[in-house]
């Protein structure tokens, strides 16, 4: 954040400058949490207004704690695989989640180092977000129990089906359970690709029987990889822009990893939409990952991703996990008032 000067945009070819800028404003809208469907037609205007404020200086970011709970108990992530998911793709996602709190036995910069910024957030008792994030029981919903098109409300019904299934229901885990719905590339979710790659919220007792934090992230491979798997896939409307080589050989999945990370960081710090966020309207919050979207390294901001790492094989990443490399966006650090990540150069 603090390096967001015009100098940080020098990597862009001048004629493309405006396009890049527009694209990145667009990209920045991609994973904000938007619980109110009726607002969707007016989001652009609202968010442009909001994000312009953060471009200049971090002093304008007023991230506030609103007295609600954060996830201080060990987090257990329950994945619901909706549609057909090849096991090679599942493996990449599982290994990312398991990397979040793996002991620092893999190389730095690490995914567990990335989570340290999330751990800086506390509740009103002074308890920090937990260090422990582990993968729990998973559920396959291969036959698309609620169809190929999901709405924000029908997502809750998918979760209900998973926790009430006759065989191997997912456990109800009100303390540290996070339910992560991942939709296959042929499933459309309300607003997907228009301005959304994922979101998080909590379930309603009237639908699911419990208040459970959940997140949804879609596989964008067929619908909008240039938006949701950027920079491993690029939009057609920017001529000459080349996709970067993804670290695990699956552009769409490698792109999803950063969106999953974004949503888990925000679920942990704002699980019931009443803890850490900026902005006056709790139904339209700007949360700790929204503030750093598109920033993967030192100098990132505006349309520049920041300094990333390149391996001999040409792949771009910014942190190591268990057996793999990942590219994950940074998150807002409220102690220093800018975005931080494990691969920071200073
Ligand atoms: C969007 O805002 C305009 C006014 O700025 C209003 O007329 C319109 O009804 C709004 N659309 C929705 C879907 O709320
Ligand atoms: C807990 O949060 C406080 C306040 O942000 C921070 O100073 C402290 O280092 C955090 N502890 C851990 C273990 O992250
Ligand atoms: C939380 O996780 C840690 C390991 O990360 C474990 O040692 C501890 O027992 C767990 N606590 C509970 C209450 O399950």
C-alpha cells in the first residue's frame, strides 16, 4: 500500500495505461463480499467511489473493529465439492489449506507466514485469530443437488444438504467450522464473473438450522478465467497482455487459490459481518483482503502486482506451501496500516 506511487506502474506500456487501470479497478471488484443482491446493479459506482480513496494514501483506510467475534478457535475447513472435480485439482486446493498452519518446515516465504498477518486481528477480549487452520471432513456433491445455477440463497441449501446428508454428513462445527463451497467450471453462481469470483457470509438458522460461516469460490476456467484467474489467464480485451505461468500447472485452480485465501482471511476476521471491516455500511463492507486485492508483493498497487518470485521453470508465485508454490494476494495489516505479506522485500 505504502508504495502505491506512480512509479510502481512503470511496468506498463504507456498506450495501455488506461486500459490496465480500468481493468484493475474492475479486477478489484472481483471478490468483495456482497450480501445484498438488490445492490448489485449499483455496485460499480459505489465501489469505484470507495476504492479511489485507497489509491492515494493508507491514511484514508479506516478499518474498524465493530465488536463482533473473530475466529479465535481452531478453524476446520469443510470443503463441499459441487460438480465434477478432478482429483489432481482437489489435491492442489487441499495442500494449500493444509499449508496455512503447517509448521515452518517448508521454505520461506511461506503460506504460514502469510497467515501471520491475519492472526494480528483480535476480538474485544484481546484474543487473536487462531494460528490453526486444518482441513476437515469433505463432501462431494457430484450430482449437483441444487442444479447448475445457484443463487446466494440456494448456496445455503447446498450447505444444508451437506450437513444433513443421510450418508457421511458434514459435522456441525459452530465454533471453528468454515464451510467452503467450491463449484466446478460448468456451474454458474449468482453474480459470478460479473463482479464476483467468490464471497463469504453465514448461514441462516431458518434455512440451515445453524449460523455457520461459509465461503463460496468458483472455478472460472470456462466462464471468466481472465478475470478470476488473473494473472495466470488474461482478459481478451487487453491486447498484448500475456498470462504468467502458473506454479501448479492449472491456471484456473492456481488462480482460485488466491480467491480462497482471500475469503478464508475475511471469514476469520469478519465471520458474522460485525467484526473487522471498513466503510459505514455493514451490508457493504470492505474487508481485510478487499483492501489488498491484486497486490502480491512489494510495490504492488494500482495496476502493478508487486514483486513476485520466478522459478527456473518460469512459474510465478510468491510463497511456498507443503510441496508446492502458490501465488496469494496480501492482506491488510492494521498494526502498520498497509498490506503485508511474507515475501515483502524489506
Ligand atoms: C441504482 O441507482 C439508481 C439511482 O442512482 C436507481 O434509480 C436504481 O433503481 C438503482 N438500481 C438498483 C437495482 O437498486
Ligand atoms: C495478536 O494481536 C496483537 C494486536 O494486533 C499483536 O500485537 C500480536 O502480535 C498478535 N499475536 C499473534 C500471536 O499474532
Ligand atoms: C488446536 O490446534 C492445535 C494444533 O494446531 C492443537 O495442539 C490443539 O490441541 C487444538 N485445540 C483444540 C481445542 O482442538
